[in-house]
C-alpha cells in the first residue's frame, strides 16, 4: 500500500480521513501510523500492514475464530480443497465459479472520470479468490483489489501468495468487518466468502458491506447452510461438526438492510448458500 492509497481509507471509529505518519520503503508504507483528522485516533502500521480495528471490539465468536485462523493459516486452503468434494458432493472449482458469476466482474467497464474501479473482499483470508478475480476481470481493465481480514496469520499467507503468483493492484488491510475502514460508496464490487455466520453481529457486517458498495453493484455473501432437502443422518452430523462455532448457521437474508433490492438466495451445495443483493441509489430529499 502506498501513501496515495491512504486517501481511500477512513477512520473505523468516526469515518473521517486519515493521514500517514511514518517510514516508507520503496514508495510503500512500512512502519508508522495513520492519524485521524476527526477523532484524533492513531492506527498503527506494522511491516506495511495497516491495523485499522479496535482490539476491545474483537470479542465473542470474532475472537474465537481469529484464534483458529491464526493457528492454521497454512492448512486452511489445502483442507478446503481436500474436504469440499468429500463433504459437498461437488468440486471446489464449481462452487467458487458459481459465486464468482454472481459477482459479475466481466460486466465492469472503464470509468471515464473519477476514481479507479475497485473490488473489496471482506475476509480475504489466504487469497484463494485472487486468481479468480484476475481471471474474470475484462482484459486490460485496471481494477484495484482490496482485502480485509482480522487474522494476521491468514493475511501473512495472502501476502505470500501475492509475491509468489505476482498479483498486482492488491491492497491488504487488517480490519474488522463490523467497522470497515472506508468511506461510503467506495467499491464497485463487494463480497464475503465463508465468514458471516461466525461474526458476532452479522447484521452490522452486512450493513457495512452495503454502506461501502456503490449503489447498484452486486454484493455476494456465501457461508454454511444445510440444504433443507438433506435427510441423511451422516450429512446432518457432518454439518453440525462443520458449524461447531454456532447453532444457527443459515443464510442471513432477514438481516439485510431493509432497502436492499434484487435479493437472490441460492443453495450452492449440500452445506453452502449464496446470497446476492444490491443497494439502490439514495432518494433525493425535497
């Protein structure tokens, strides 16, 4: 992330602008802090990674799941690849392909004026979706990819992927999905895969994703939900083990902002839903 990228960030406490104070390396943030012009908060930047969250707000299932992800960052993606066909009865590629189609990256078009096109993945983890984003963005189209996550272990794996696979235009931020550190209407696509059921307040995280998305853009959320047609005891028991962190793993359609439109709920597989929606333009007040 460069000092120029700081212009897209906002204080997670008051949403005012941030200013960089610190050392850069190769025109990138290295060590320092991001100071808020509004509330005066100072958010640290360590090893080039902004930490835009309040530790006291990380509690309940958020804290529990972060411990798990920090403990097995190198195993997460291989386990997903191994277990998906065994548990879901489908391939990982096919499941990922479905929600990527809902994201409709191929419909992005150059903007004549204004900021560059931007895609946000909330809970980016080790970056397994980055190759799919690169594949689906129209050739030659300049798109910034932003990723946020609360797990420093997973973000470390993601940074390694960026280096090994050569993904460009990716900015990573350590942040809380309940208080995204961006201004309103900052992103042309927003998505979150495999985390919403574990959030301490999923309705707040959904509201934050809706807030930072441009009006009319697709928002896509995927996580665990048992297919209502599933009757086999072994599959129901496996689902219970998979969702050990909650007793209410389901599509949170009822928690969407009340003004959400074009809401589409789909059962992707035996254990996963895909929820797609958009936010309409704000109505003028007369």
